[in-house]
C-alpha cells in the first residue's frame, strides 16, 4: 500500500524518466531503433527499477496512466529526434497486460501518434506471449487494427511464455525478441544455442524480424552473426541511457 501511494504521488509529481537502449542491425552495427524503458527517480530512494514497481502498477491499475505517459513521451521524443535528422530511428514501447486488455488501446495509440505527429511506422509495441495466447478474438482484432495503423508488433521474451505456436500463424506479428535467458549461456549450454538457432530459422521462415536481447559478449555476437540473426540489443553495445546520453552515443557511433 505504501508503494501504491508513492506511485500515485510519483505520477502526479512526474518522477519518471524514459531511458533508451539501442537496437542494432548486427552485421552493419547500425542503430535502427531503441527500446524505451521506464525509470523512477524516487526523491529519497534514488533510481527504482521497473521490475519493482510495474507489478504494483499493474495490480492497482496505475499502469494505465503510467503506460499512457510512457507511450506519449516515447513518441514525442522520437519525433523530436526525427526532426533533428535521425529519421531512421524507430521506438519500441513495452505494453503491460492490463494496457493491452484495455478496450480503447487502439484508439489511445492512434490519438497519441496523431498528437505527437510521429510517423506510424516508427512505433513498435512489445507484448508478451501470455497476452496473446489467451487468444481471444478481441486480442487478434486489436493487433490487426494496430497493424492497419502501421504500428509494428513484437513478441518480447520469446520462448519463455507458452508452447502453443499457433498464435504465430494467426496473429499479425512483425518481430520476435529472443529472451535474454537463452542468450546468456549460449556459449556453454548447447541446448540454449540450439533453441536460438531454431528461433532464428523459424522467424525467417515466417517472415518475421528477430532480435536477440541481452547480448553481452563478443562471443555471443559472433555466434549470432554466424547464424544470421539480423538484430541485437544488449550491454555489449550499450546499456539503456537517458535521452540526451542516448543521442550523444548515436552521434559518436555514426
Ligand atoms: O529496464 P529494466 O531491465 O530494469 O526493466 C525491467 C522490466 O521492466 C523489464 O521486464 C521491462 O520490460 C519492464 N519495463 C520497463 N519499462 C517498461 C514500461 O514502460 N512498461 C512496461 N509495461 N514494462 C516496462
Ligand atoms: O523484459 P524486457 O526484455 O523488456 O527487459 C528489458 C531489460 O533488460 C531492461 O531493463 C534492460 O536494463 C535489461 N537489459 C538490457 N540489456 C541487457 C543485457 O545485455 N544484459 C542484461 N542482463 N540485462 C539487459
Ligand atoms: Na521489452
Ligand atoms: Mn524482453
């Protein structure tokens, strides 16, 4: 309850910031976009991880205003970068289950894109398997409408959620993110390596983009390049950075 009240206050007082982590095309090392990741600057406790407050925000429904703020700020910032000439940058925003379930999600996204004037194909939404395998036709309908807007849909933490792969056929997805749990031990665990290879091939066969998360070492990168994984994200390239540091980093690498 204490955290809930603090969260309410934090929303009012705008104690949140978005950090951005680059997503790269691996063979060229070109930055194609970034994932927006929320951070809470608590006045006395310092930086609080979303892992600690997103679940509470979910339970209490506070995720709805918070999630709307994230979407709006990510689109606003990306449009600002586009106007500064970084027109190739696409932004990925994480949706929580409750946000995805909201009846007017598509309308919220459409209005946010309109308000911020961000090109609709510069937005990607990251959802998890569990949000779509409940497989309601309304989930499918939402994804279809989002795709009609031009927004891309990525499955986050792919491979950790659910074993039913039928949804890959049925839903209009654009990208799979290989969970970083598979990437972490890929040099020592042959099973993880096999799973990664299979996901890359499957994604290619399905016409989906694929991105490996949690790339931390050159050896992991070499493996991913060898197996033609098109994209990656992780500490090897950059941690999530505040907006000003992110764009400085892009400038220094290009
Ligand atoms: O950035 P970090 O690794 O600390 O994030 C921890 C968890 O919080 C991750 O699972 C990440 O997906 C989630 N997260 C970060 N930002 C957001 C956000 O804006 N919305 C939602 N729903 N989850 C987020
Ligand atoms: O659940 P999701 O995939 O959205 O989580 C994103 C989180 O992963 C971010 O909070 C980010 O801090 C974290 N992250 C990003 N790159 C790496 C990495 O290379 N290694 C590890 N351990 N975590 C990472
Ligand atoms: Na994510
Ligand atoms: Mn993930």
